[in-house]
C-alpha cells in the first residue's frame, strides 16, 4: 500500500510533533479490537446541465442510508439500510460478513446471497466515510488496481498499515493551524494529493479538515464534533463536498454529503456466529469458489440482474456528469486562452 510513500524523509525535529501525535492516535485506536457502531449517511448529487438544451440536464439525486457494523480484529459484519431516496431502484437492505475464512453478501430485497473463500476488497455495507476511521482517511486503499477498496477497522489494527510511513513536515499557517501535504495512491493513472489541516498543538492526531485532489475532482472533508472511545479521539460528524478540479469561480459542485455517528461502543465478547450469514434466508446462493449456484431461484436471478443493470446505469450517469462538466470547463478555459 505504501510504496508511493517510501520516498518521504524520516521525520525531523521540526515535524516530530505531528509524527508523535499520529503514532499516539494510531496506538489508541489499536487499544481495542472489538467495536460496534451505527451511523447515518446522506448524499446529495447535484443536477448538472451539460449543454444549452435543458433536456440534457443530468438529474439530481439524494439518498440516506443507515450503516451498522460490528468488528473484531479482521472479522466483521455490516448492514446498510435505506432510510430514504429520490429514486426507487435502490436496495432496501443489504448485509455482508467475514468470519475470518468465508465472505458472505446478501441482498434482502431479492433474497440473493453470495459466498466465497477469503475477504472482499470492498463492499457496499461499510461506509467509506466512517467517522471512526476519519483521522486516517488519507491512507485509503483505493487505487487503480483496487477501485472498490475502502479503509477498514481491520486495516488500522494491522501492523503493516503504516509500516515505513513518516509524515512530511507540516507548515504553520497564520490562522494557528498546521497544514500537512501527502501524496496519495494513483487514480486513473494520475497522481493524487491529500492536504490535512490540524491544530498546531495537541496530543493526538485530530484533523479539522482533509482535502483530496485527484483527476477531475476535489473533495473537502470537514471533521467535526470530536469525541472519544477510550483514549482514541475521532469526529462524530463529517461533512464533505466534491467539486470539479481545477477549481472554478464559483465552484462547480458535483455532490455533497454528511455522515453522523449515532452510536459506538466496545463490546467485551462477540459470538463467532455473528460473523456468518444464514443461507436458509436466501432463495438464491451463488458460490464464487465453484462458480455455480448452490441454491437457485430463476425468477430471483433475473430480478437481481435487472437491479445490477440499474445500478450500473446510475453509476454511468454520475461518471458522465463529471466527465461532461470537466470537458465543458476545459473548452471554456481553452477558448479564453485563445
């Protein structure tokens, strides 16, 4: 994961405080191996006009999910439940679990389950903007070779998570904040950058803002209302905004969102059965290892395929929106230069 960061120099005396605060927060996060949490995640996708014809406008979109997750070391079980949405083709309830050996996923709407040996790189039951992991957001695993990868609690617990990582020297700003710049993993074969703002003094690594700059887009995360789980400090609320990049005046906003942690605790013991899904509840079970159906309902296979096509269409609309906006900005910029 950190091959891109290997060229960074070891921390000097000037930035030793930032490095020490980071290592303290990492140590505090690793002090508990069990965690249970719930959060509310709302997304607003802006409506964008891609030409002079009003009929060509990409429609706006909003949705609210409730995420629930319980984790113990590398094991976890997650649930994503739909609260509300401006469209009707979003799954009401999806679940996933990994028991240390087998990964399960389940779409309750159509009673469709999959299973495979080994963990999944990413799924849709874990919030990619999880407030508990927000201080380490700039260490995301997402890259061209693993576009669905998200930062997980088990990643933070792994000794390999930050092996060889040294934060670069921060810059003191006139507003009393410290800014730290970090190179990120490549996306679309292009470099990415992270800009981190935190108080110039403090005992823990508690960013106030984390900004990601990548190909065509810039996302700003505001980390608010810090709380704690034992000695580990993390934000209970995250607000974020994505806009086209290079930036325009006024900014061309693509989407905004907010994630609120509504509960978090450290359970003493978690039964192993928690990290397995009951196949009896599924009408159809796909076995990825055998590449065949372990249980099959032809009607549900068709319904699941239709839903998958609808999701692909929605993703295509979002990507085309971003692409058309970027092309429009580029044409405007070129015409002004000429």
